[in-house]
């Protein structure tokens, strides 16, 4: 379970740091928040439609867009 969180974060942090330095921070936060909202909306729609796939829930909830910690 720990590896499912660690590997994507390690891969994204290698490239994400360089991109974050070059891009407009405000726009980057807006895009990240929109991606999080879209993934949560998708998950909610799947759950409301009766799809009960544990794999689907795991993929959406563990994706980089599903959770973000603000400092």
C-alpha cells in the first residue's frame, strides 16, 4: 500500500519541480484543484451509478489528482 503512494509521488516530484518553477503558480494551483475536483466528481458519479469496483475506487483515490496536501 505504501508503494502505491510513494512511487507516483517520486516520479512526479522529479519532473514537477522543474515545471513548477517555470509556470505561473496561481495557474498551476487552479489546474491542480480543477483536476482534483474532476476526479472526485467522477468517483461520486461512479458510486451513484452503482458501480462497485474496488479497483476503480483504488485507482481514482490513489491518483495524483485525488489527494493533495497543502502546506
